[in-house]
């Protein structure tokens, strides 16, 4: 599945591990939250990511965060907006600076929202047209509220320029 | 204090109490229309499934009703200018069946819209700085406000600048556009609650504090199938924390609100499940953890937005009040209309006039394109080109000179808009019901029309006094029946339309949920039953006592007998 970053398709170096798959000894892997311990047991130099289910509280990652290079958040359906809050809390409360990756079934029309909540990459759902996603990113040039991206103020009031 | 503290408006801003767009705001709206045009094209070509298109069209106010699409256009905090009203009239003429319907949330709906036309309609709305953004969908909806804001004598603070700030802040909010369920915020600046603050997901009451504006915050009120009066969450929230605190409140809801059952998804259910204390603790924890500097609302931001509001120059002649008094003495019908359809103004020589959209036997809240145009003209002539929509589905001209009120009333009469029934039994709220709505059990509109015709006599109406009838065609309660002094709820009994009566509700500062009176009635006995209730009230009331207070004093038994003993 193609991976989108800043409106462009990029190469995906990560391997996502299922519930009972064996962890490869080396290489970047994304483990499910309930296998975080297995991931942390690998050598400290190996890149580690964790996939967070929508009902998980961000705080469960607090201790492990320095070891994490990626946190995955997911949309079981586009209607379920919990991942927006998870991403924002990761950036805002835990100062997480790594990759926040979206999986599941988001819509391109949600792309700008995702970016503004601190998401960095999106694993596009099957059949998604990357051009539509890129267009969604370019649609708006201003926004009306603070977000974790700390965009530059536009004129007066609450407005800011979208990056 | 409202107008006096307003900064001098920037040049070129009309004297209307809403935010004046600039080029950046217009460019944003243009982008939004083009985005929707693209979405409609993707839907028509089949790239988007109806399931995927639905939340996108809903966030642009487009519903699929029983017979056609309905477009709900936002009227932020209920304020319009004449130019905007004329464009609404144009849209009614061009794309609908020549009328529009004002809703209980200060919006206007067009009931007969074609999907293909909606991008063009939105483009036309954008030419007058209007839109349908977030008038439906599981997002923060149009923020509603007191219809007498900035005019009322009893107001502590004009809440419209803060309503505008909330409108901007919630527009395409990145985190809160896919909440568990819709989210409604109301804001008032008067101790006399005219916005039903306690029946909203969040209700705010603004007031002057020792160091600037502060807010009392209510949460988790609502109607629908689980009517709940909102919890008083906190007092004296400082203005600079307004956005941060709302972010915290809504984030807790986004994270913990139920998503498994749409009937349990509103914030009121979460607040009930956690308890007021439990919810408050979570909000406070979030508030403490968040980057408060980022969400701070500095006074300069408030001032900058306030500077884009128009202010009317109020200078009535010194004999304005006297001349109004003279006109009232000379014309009994006018005098009656002034008694029922006006509201005291903070400025000497001015008054606010309510234009009833509840003609005898008519459909509550409907207005033809000719009436919309007439209102636009009259607003220009008599009230600085400013028009307000009330949550009672009426129209208000906020700043009318008292010496010109008689002329206004005569013009309203010519346009068929001079019904003298505000706050009386004829001022009925009714949802669209089975005539339009696919969720309905029963037709609300014909009941409203029959009641309105039955009690058309103005003497009778005035004798009955303050009495609010509210009608919903099903348990979703769009007609606020829970908050009616008399509520009427359409129910389905083996495929037949029946109506259940509730008594004792109120949406005002004495907020209460009405109690079911007894078994539901068939349509043809419902109007009679209301007449019996009114008769019983007239017999038992004490001097000056409202229906609601008689009911509260004497209880249900008497009224139950009045309706069911004869049957
Ligand atoms: C015909 C199309 C309509 C449909 C399908 C519809 C549907 C609904 C539904 C399902 C609810 C319950 C939501 C909940 O409790 O979570 C609701 C509530 C509500 N609707 Fe409507 N509605 C329609 C038209 C209207 C109109 C025309 C108005 C205004 C006159 C309106 C105002 C409201 C209000 C004020 C509430 C309840 C207050 C609250 O949010 O707690 N609706 N509607
Ligand atoms: S109360 Fe029921 S019938 Fe009336 S508009 Fe709402 S959903 Fe439709």
C-alpha cells in the first residue's frame, strides 16, 4: 500500500507485524500495542514503531516513547475521529517528534486535518488515488484555529497560513 | 455596555452586528465551494460511494429528505444583512419552490434542492459571504446566540463577538470534525436565558468580570430521545482561556464519547456516564496538560475581530418615546402588536421589533421569497440593514426608532407579516415532520396549523398570555417538545399518527423537561385536548400567572382530568 508524506508518495521502510508473527531480529518494525514489550526487547539501535488502537490512551506510551520512532494511529472508518485526538495529544502532551502514521480508512478530505493534528505519513487505503490526496492538501491556504503545526499567523485574529 | 466598548469599526463596514469578511475570508469560502464542487463531481461520477459522500455533503448542510435534498444554510449567531437576505430570496426563487424555512437553530433551510445545483447555490451564497459549512454532520454546528444581542436592555454583554470567534475557531477544526455526534454551542450575554443554554452540548453565558469578560459554562444538555438539562460545569472562565477550555471539553468527548450506538453518542450521555465530577476531572486534567499558550485567546485577537463588526449609530430624536406612545393611543391594533412583538432596547428612543413568521393557520418559520425581500427592504429602511433570526423561528429587527415603529408596523401589515402573537399560543414551534422528514412518525405541521387557526383570535391569545407550544414529529425532538410549556410529540400507533402531550417544560432560565400527561391521542382529538388544557388553566390561574406556573403550582391531575375525564 502506497505511503504518503507531504502529498507525495514515498518509500516505506517499515514492516508491520501482526498479532502472532515472529519479530525479525533487525530492521524497522511496527508492532501492535500488546506486543510493545517484544519490540522493546530488541537491541536498542533497531527502529521500533507501535500501532495504537483507537481506544488506547496515549499515556500508555509514556515510558516507551524515547525508544519509539513511529506511532501508528488508525481509522476503522473515516467517521471515527479518535485518531485526530491521539495524534494531537502525542505531539502536544508527550512532545513526540517521530513519525505519526495513519492506517485504516481515512478519506482524502481529511488529509489536511490529519497533517494539522501532527500526522506525518498516511498509508493510503486500497484503491486510493494519490492525486486526489495531493489536491486535498493544496485546497486551502488558510485556517482559523491553532493547531500543533504552529502555522504562521495570517493578518489578524485567529487566521493562519497553512504550510 | 455593549456598543460603547466596541472599537471604531474599520471603514467600509456596514452598521450590522456581524463579522465583515475580507479578501482572505472570501478566498477561503471560494476554496470551500470548489472543494464541494469536486466532491459532488466525484459522487456523480461514482468515485465516491453514497456512504463516503454522506459525511461530506452533511458538512456542507446537504440532507437527503423524504422527497428531495434539503440545504441548510448557516446564519451565524442569527445575524444577516439585507443583501444576504435578498440572496436567500433569490435562491428560494431560482432553486426551490419560492420559499425558505427558518429553523430553531437560527438557520434557513431550502427543502427542494437538486444535488447538481448545490455547488452553484453555494457559490451564490459565497458572493454574499454566506455558506452551509457545518450545518449538519458530526461536527461543531452553527453557534447560536440571543436574538436581542447588542440591543436588549437586560444584557450584560454583547456575546456576538465571541460567537464569531467560536464560529471561526470551529470552522474546519482539524480535530473536531469527526466527533461521535453533532455538537451544538449556544452563547448568551444576558441573565435572562433566551438561547436555551442548558439544552445545548455546551452553553455559555458571558458576563463582565473584574478583569474582562468571563463565561459560565454548561455542558451536556440536550433534547432528542434522552432530554437532559445541562450540568453547570464552571463559573467565571476567563476570556483568554475560552478556546483552550473548549478544546479540553471537546477532546475528552472525542476520546471517550460512545461511537457504538448513535442514540448514546451525544456528550450528554458521556457526562451522565462519568458523572459531572468525573467529566470535570478529565477536562481539568486535559486543560492542565495542554499547551495553554498555543490556545490562548489574547485580548488583541478579540479586539481585532470586534473591529470588523459594524455598530449602528443610535441617535433617536428626544421625543421618539412620546410619539410612539401617541401612536399607540391612536391605534388599538398597533398597540396590541407593540405589547406582544417588541422588546426593550438599551438605547433611549429605540426598540426591538419581532416579525412573527407564525401567521394564523400558517406553517411556523416559513417565508416566501417576496416576504424575504420585503424584510430586507424594511430592515434597510428601519434598522440599519440588520436582520436577526430567533430560535423561535421568527425575525427580529434589532434597532428600530420608536417614532418609526408605527410606519414599520403598517409596512409589515402590507407584507402579511404583522401577526401579533410573539410568546403567545400562536407562536408555535414545529419540526418539519412527516411532510418532509424520513424519520417522522407523524405530521407536525398540520397540527401547528390547526392550533394556530383555532386560537387565531388576538383577544383570546392575549388573555391566555405566555404559553409556548412545541411540536416534534418523532422522538428526535427537533421541535423541542420537551421544552414546551405544552409539548406535542408524534408517535406511531400501529401505523396511525398519534400525539403525546407533555406539560411543564421550559427552555429558559427555569429550564425543565415536560412530563407526559397521559396516553397519546389521535390527531383529531389533539387540538380539542389543547383547548381543554387552556380552559382549565384560565379557570384556575391566579392573577398574572403563566400557564407554566399554574401547572407547576397545581400539578398534573387537574389537567389530566381536563383532557381524559370526558373521553
Ligand atoms: C427533516 C430533516 C431533519 C432530520 C432528518 C433531523 C434529524 C434529527 C435527529 C436524528 C436528531 C436527534 C439527534 C440526537 O439527539 O443525537 C435531531 C435533533 C434536533 N434537530 Fe433535527 N432533523 C431534521 C430537521 C430539523 C429542523 C428543520 C430543525 C429546526 C427547526 C431541527 C432542529 C433540531 C434540534 C434543535 C435538535 C435537538 C436538539 C439537540 O441537538 O439535542 N432539525 N434532528
Ligand atoms: S423531530 Fe423527528 S420528525 Fe421532526 S424533523 Fe426531527 S427527526 Fe424529523
